[in-house]
């Protein structure tokens, strides 16, 4: 085995105690918690000077919403149970699990469309036509329409009621407030108890129900509940044989094979995201899965034993298959799965148990190469026109999504080096690579119409932290970095209405920005000194105009020195624009060619250092 670099750094996770002495919460290093604490230490000296705390506890900004809620004794933790003990000492435990309320049918249709256009291409574990049929059946059922009362329903209807409620609530999270108010938000504890009761069977519908519940929990950033559901789901997937390629078994129809593959890979991709965000081991390992990825070459479909010609594919009722829709669905899912496979490799290399990590430079280099190869093989973003197909529209819509995933994977691979000593070359190289990835992340995020994916929050937060950290250690221009941090703040503000942790990240990042700006002003003051003449020059640089109290003699003296001793951007929002007349106002035929001396006197710089 190759020796790992002596400068390699081992990021570690965090274990915190809950309000009970027997309760603990672990968040692993892949969540970024170690780097957050590194940034905290970098700003510690400034915090001691002004007496301010820059960052909340790192555990409050990663790992989802539940940790903070549980620390404050949220209603989710105080669900009541009723215990009855009869005369024969028999114990009966009862509880009420509410499934929420259904919105009006027109609203439900809009929410379903929102879900299937935003989430379904990434996680296509449901059959769209079948879902719409069940939605119509639920709203057309007289027992649903007549209002208060009790009605007995079978297991299939319960499963679809849960799926429908999860789909509608996920769809509501991406719509206007007036629309989402019609959908009663599910309680995650009620949802967990309901689907756990259904897990005695491992049929396809049960798996879809639990997966729908998991998607809902992810959409509200309830990642620990989603992880618990994922543990249950992984066992059901194994029990149902979904981890084996369906083309091995002739008794399955082509329609069933397609659905089983989509369910398996949707579960796989979601599991990788949740485990990376929480910093915990994955539930579905590559060694146990031999299912071919949709849209890739089918390795088990040839031969008489695997794909008999006498087993026709069942068509969806009332719908003719659309070739371009199938292609777009497979392209989005296939590339998402390939990305999550790479995430799994990064987790194994950098975030496994300390005794099992192997940061062999050759292994890391192969990973970097495969990440770049995946990104280079993504479909080219098409130029849309009125004649564009559904596939082209879908690829164009999800192109920024994959750009964010790529840049964040680059950050994840290089982030461990940011906690190395600052004299290490790995630190300097890793910092510049992650700065570039953070800037590209911001650009891709700003192209998104809907910030639906929970990973966008961590992507924006981590990008803002990297830029803040680079500015703080003096390896990135504060003026430019401040502008990019402001853009991160705008993105976090957009996400604040959806996830409360975005508000905490916004407040922390705004504080870091304020500290950087104070540092910049303090450095500017020290550079100019305290004498009146240089003070006047600083005022002109910061406010873009001559001080009204300047005397005529001072004004003449200052005219050729307004550029000061630090770099100033040529243009930029909130900063001074250069006036070419000011630049040439002291030029005459006598000193026209004395450019070298003039540059030394004014210390002029055209680009930020």
C-alpha cells in the first residue's frame, strides 16, 4: 500500500449530548462540521477583539433541522400515548397518528404537477399515470367527499393516501404560500409510525410508500428521520430482491423491471445524499448491487433466460409512451446515480473510520479523474427553441443542478486540506481550488429558478465559508470576496422561507462579512495613517468625492494622490468608478512620458491584489 502524504489531515466528526444524559447526537466529518470549526478558529482572534461570536454552534448549521428542534423540546418530542391496563393485566398502548388534511382537488393537481416536474426526474420511483389514477380515486371516493365520519380502508388505499400526502406536501414546498397553506403539513413522527406499521410486507407499494415518506422528510430537512426511514427501506429492498438486476428473472414484465430499477436507484441516490449530509455510513453498498443503471447498457438483458420474447411489456393505461420523456428521465437519473457513486467513494477515502482511511495519492487522483470524467460526459446544455423536445427542456433545466453537484464534489475532495498548517503546499493548492469551485457554485445556484434540493443550502453555506476563510487568512481579495459573500446571503435569504437552518447560516455569514469589512477598513486606516491629508484621501476613496471641508491648497495637493496606497476595483456595485479625466488632469507635455515616476508616486494598481 502506498504511503499517504505526511501532510494529510484527518477530519473528524462531532458528538454532542442532548438535554437528557442518555441522549447523544453524532454528526460526521463529511457534513463539513470540521471545516466549520476551522473557520471559527480563524475568526477567533477578531472575535476576542470585538467581543462578538461569529458562528453559531457548527451542529446548528449542518445535519438538518431536527437537532435544534429536539434541543428545544419541540412538539415532535412530546407526542402522547395512552396506556390501558385491564383487570387481567393486559397492556394496551394506543396513539393517534394524524395523516393531515387534503387540499381542494384543483390545488392537489397543481401540487402534483409541481412535484413531478421538479422532483420526479431526479427520483422517479413512482409511476406517474398510476399516481394520477389513485389521486382521482381518492377525491372521487364518496367517503372522502362527505366530510366527517369513519370509513374502513384497505392496505392499498392507506399506502396511496400516505404517498399522495407526501407528494402534495413536497410539491407545496416549491409553490407560493397561499397555495401551500391548503396542504396540511405532515408530522414526521406520525409519518414514521404509520410507515413502520406497513413494513411487515415488502411488496413494491410498501417500498414506494416508505420512499415517498423519506423524500418528504428530506424536503423539509428532517434528515435524521429520513435516515431512520432509510434503514428500514434498505432492509425491505433486500427482502424484495430489488438489489439484484430484474432482467435476471423471466417472471417479471418489462414494466416491472423498469420500475424496480428506478426504485432501487432512487433509494440508492437518496441514501448517499442523506449519509453524506449527516456524516454516517451508507446503507446501500455498491458490492451488493448489480442492477444496471437506467439509460446505460443492460448487461443482463440478453439471452433466453433473462429476457423472454413472450413476456410483453405492459403499457401504462390510457397513455402512449413518449420516447423523449423516457430518455430525459433516464439521463437525469443515470447521471445523478453516477454522481452519488462518486460521493460514496469520497466518503470511503476521506471520512471512513480513522483506522480504515486510505488517502493514497494514487487513489485520490483516480477519484479526481473520475469526477472530471463524469462532469465532462454530462449532456451539453441545449439551446432551447419553440421546437425543443421535452428531453432537451429537461436537460437544460437540470444543467445548473449538475453543475452545483460537481463543484461541491470538488470541494468535498479538497476540503480536508484546508485544515492543514497554512505553510503546507496542500493547504494553498486546496484553498485556491475550493475558491474557484465556490465561485462557480454561486453562479450555478443563481441560475436556478427553484431552489428545491436540500443540498443547495449546504452548497451555499460551504461556498460562503470558504470565501470568508480565504479572505480572513489573506489569500483572497476582500473586496471581491465580499461581493460574492453578499450573493451567498441573497441565496440563503431565498431559502430561508423553506428551511430555518438557512436563516441561521445567513445570520452567521452576515456576521463574518461584517468582520471582514471591519478588517478592511482597519487595514485601510493603518495604511493611510492619521494625518489630516491622508485621512482626506481615505474619505475620497471610500465615498467617491472630495471632502467639502478640504481647503483649496489641500485640494490641489490631493488631486494627484486620490488613488491611495491600496488597490481599488475599476468598477463594481458599492465602489468608486474611475474617471479618466481625473487620471490625466495633471498630465502636460512636460511630464507626458514620465509614466514610471507617476506610477510610483500614486502607487496605482489597476487590478485587486
